[in-house]
């Protein structure tokens, strides 16, 4: 069975600082990987996705993520955080075979200080 | 098409009452997922449909929960005899068939059981 671990429940950064949110997955084959963002009381918006090919993927709002198979990781990064980036961030894994049901981590809450 | 639509956005009900939520997926999407999200947690998978067929329902939380997608278009999620522990955000998502594709989420229905 696939699973996702987001080890950081909360991350606090200053506006303008760089950001890295960690995600580790468990899946026996090549996974499909996603990062979603959720603002309070809202649904989930897709930031970026990895299916195959280049392991560094670019997303919306200046975010990027790098797939590292050897570390079973898919960390999200942004070089300069804006106050509007404060939200909940979820990493998800979808099986590349079988029933393909996206499985989510518990999320990381990003707090941005001015 | 404006995306995945969920109604109502908020529902307050008394314990023991039945509630039904509706989800209208993106029109060309034949996969539809239901998730539950409690405070501070990631979305928890409940069930999914491919067209009108419910392919996985073992993760529904109890026999009080049921879902339908009668014509392969919109779906409903019903909770019978609601309990306070059912209070949560219920999220619907849709996608194309399995493969290199992502799930698109609605804004969710917030259920409060009093």
C-alpha cells in the first residue's frame, strides 16, 4: 500500500526567505507525485505534479519540487516566500499501476512572518 | 466548465439526522473520488467511482455512509444517523481515467453535527 509522510506539522519562515517542505513516500514502483495547497475553508489546488521524465518539476506560484528516487522524497521548494503563501500544503502519491487512488500526507502548515 | 462543484458548502444538522451531499465533477472526467478531512489532517479516502461503477468502498467509515453515481455524472454521499464524530469537511475530486493524470478538487462541504 502507498503512503506519504510529511514530517513537519508547522513551518515558520520570514517573508522573502527560502522554503523547503519535506515529503517522503512509500510505494513499490514508480509513483505519481503531487503537491496541493489549501487555504482555510477551501478545497485543494494543485501546485505541481511528477509523472515521469525530468525529476525537477516546476509548478504554479513559483514553486518547484524534486523527485529523488534514492531517498523516496519529493520536497517542495520556493526561493522567496510571499505572505500570500501562508496555507496548508499536502503531498500526495498516486500509484502508477492498479487502482490509482491519490493518498495524502497529513499536511504542513506554513506560517509567514512579515 | 468551472471545475468540480459541491453542494451545499456548509451543513449543520442535529445528531441522528440523515444528510446528503452532492458533487458535480468536471464534465469529461469519468473518475470521481470522495474524501473526508478532519481538522489538522490530510484528506482521507472514502470511495471512488469509474463512470457509474463504485470500484472501491471498503474505506467508507461505517455502514452509515453510502455513495451513488447513478448515471456516471454527478454523485451523492449520504450519511445516515449522523454522529458528532462525523463533523468534518467532505471533499469530492474528479479525474480522467487512471494514468498520468491529476485529481481536481471541489471546495468541499463542511458538516457540523450538533
